[in-house]
C-alpha cells in the first residue's frame, strides 16, 4: 500500500507586536524553514503558501487564515505547517478549538516545526499537555503586550502627545514631531468658514450644501487628496460629500481651540474588541497643546447657538435677527416672530410661543423695531462699561491683580470647605437618628448617599479652583480676553447675528414691555469687578423699557 501523500499549506504570520524581534521571525525566514522541512519529508507536498503580514495573533480575523480554512474545507489541504505555535495564533481558547477539535475531525495533520509537534507522530497526553502549555504562554504574551501598549499610550496622552492615526481635519502631523499637530492652512480656511457661517445663523445642513456646491473636498476626500491611506466606513458614494453631521462634528470639536482630547473610548480587552465610550471625567484633556484655529470665545458662542432653534424660514437663507435669543420672562418659552399690516405697512413683532399655541401665559408682545432700539442702547451701555473696566485693569499692576485673584480663589475654596463641614455634620445627625431608631436604616442610607455625592462635587470644585490658583496668571489672561470683544465694539449702530452671538446669552421679554438682557461672560465680568474693587450692580444684565 502506497504511503499517503499530504497536501500541505504553509501558514506564515508576522504582526506589529513582533516588530522588534530578530530576523528569524520574518515572513521569508518562516517560508524558508517550512520549505526546507517539506523537502526533507517525502510524505508531504506543497499545496499552498499563505501569509498574513501585519496581523495580530490575538484573533482569527485574518485574510490568509480564512483562506487556509476554506482550502481545508474544500479538500485542497490536509496538512498545516507553521514555524511555531505563536505563528498560528496567540489565542489559547481559539487555538485549542482548531488543534484539538476541528483539525482532528477533518483529518488535518498539524506540524509546528520549532516546537517539534507533529499530530500524526505523537498524539500522547504529554504532547497535548506541552502544546496546551505553550498556547497559554503565547496568550499570556499578547495580554502582556496589550497592557504595555495601553500604558505607553496613556503616558503619551498625559504628556500632550497626539497618538491618533490621522490628524483631525484642519490640522496635520508636524513634520518635525509626528506627535504634535500643526495647522493645515488650506483645510483650516474651511473650518473657519464653517464657524463663521454658523455664527451668522446658517444651519449645518445649509453649510454642507454650500460646501458641496462649491466643490470643497469633504474631510474624507481631503485626506485622500493629501495621499493619506484613509477609507471612510459605510460610504454611500464613490466620492464622499459634506453632510450636516460632518459640519456639526467640526463645530463641536474642542481641538480647534488648541485643546487636545484623547482617550474618549476604549475596548473591553485585547480579545473582545467591543468599543466602550468613556465618561468625560476619564478623558485625557490637555489645553494649549497646539495652535488654535478658532478662538475660545467664538467656539463657546457657537456652542450656545447650537443649543438654540435657529432654523431659517422658507425663502430665507438666514434666521431673523433675534431668532433663538428671545424668551418669555414668565414661562421661559421662546418668542416667535409674527407680522401684521397696518395702514398698508407691514410690521414685525414677537410673541410668547406658549400663548401662540393657546397653552397659557400672555402674549408678551414686543415690537421688532422697538426691541432693536432697546437692545442697541443696552449693548452700547454694556460695551462702554467693559471698555472702562479694561482701562482700569490696564492701570493696575499685574502682580496686584494676581494677588487679588488668588485671594478671591482662596475665599471661594474656604466657602466650599465650610459647605463640606456642614454636610459632614448633617451625616452625623442622620447617623444618630438612625442609631436612635428615629429613622429606618434604608432612609438614612439614602440621605447619606445623596450628601456624600454633594461632598464629592464640592471636592471636585476645590480641585478645579486649586488648579486655577496655580495658573492664576493664565486664568487672568483668559478672563480678560473676552473684554476685547466688548471693548472693541465702539458705538453700535446696527445689530447683526454675529454680534449677538458674541455678546448676548438671552433676552427676556416681560409683559409690561420691559426687557432684560443677559450678557455672556457675566461670571468673568463679576470676577474682574472684584479685582478692581468695584461691586457689580447689574449681575451681568441690562434692563430697560422698549421704546
């Protein structure tokens, strides 16, 4: 009877985690070793040589490995040869399934050259034990590598080093240091255009349409044009287009203010690749990590705009001037614009949306023309106050301002500690009531849990304030940057949406025709007033009647 001739597939694998290994792990060396082995065994002939170059051994989602299994299933291969078990896989459970169940059931001979394993020559319990032990070691190696890589990435993130595969649209990796971002001016122009348009009230969908109409490459297309090996997931069209979602993604990305945010997600472990989104408190956030494309004031203004419903009416590209800024002072609902004709002239006015829908409240009717005049007067008054405050700050020595700011922060920290002490005393009282059986244990536990949650919040506030104190000079600079926006307005004669977005949080309309304007940065305004020794009598608001 003729000796059986095995049709062998040589399987080769090299992954990134093997990059620092000696040359013996190279694909070519593995191939030479396997072919030499076949040449010395007359009962084996080469049927296929399959290689996965750059694929991890922690799972079996590899193209050449899948092809190997297909060939075995089709009867083209009945012998698998590898350099050693680690080249086959590093997953203990998966390797056991293939070597102990699937291959024996299909009559497939398995040979690991360097491990001296040949399934038809030695199928004893000792051989299986050795093979299982080596599989465990290979699995452990992957786990160890995974832990080391994660730790290294975490260190780089904390140092403010960019570790992403691709720079976000608007930036590129620095030629001098690939872990630093620098501005890509061509793409940055598009980012600035998107922010400027949204400041004007143009919707994300309309911005995307305009970019497509102007044939501006989308972020995915721009990466390809720049020679990046980038492929978008779930791409509908051969050429990726701008979408409202892509525009919103840019408008809400803090990276454009110079803040590097990384580590927003993770995977379960090195075997389970399910992505888990992490809480913001666990993110790596490094401020001033790179040059900003958008200043912080504009970014914050856009975030406020995104919270408002500023859809344009049919036939208009932009919303009306006050859309999204007006609210009813009594019920808090938005004000809606209406028009009427009187003496053949059309007049515009705003009314409470709750009243319009006949769900209660009163009309709070406000003339658009009178509203415009009142807001201009209030803006001019506030800008004049800001300009005067800026002048006063300029005359105070920086060191004195820093001392006053540190004193202010220390006073706030002291208040926080006093609040914590009061809460801790409350916990003692609750525990005593529990001990005296005046309350049930469940009720006391619930109360104490709520109080401890409040204490944790106060402790986070104290930690933030201490960081602010340590960077007092920088914080002072940030707190005064917004003054430039107000101080440089001069005398305002005409309002526009960009100006309103920069200056105003909201405008409250009262039934008796009064208005109350809540300006942005009012907390910073109050802080700066304390530094010059002047209390704020407005609370960051301007009120007055409509004329």
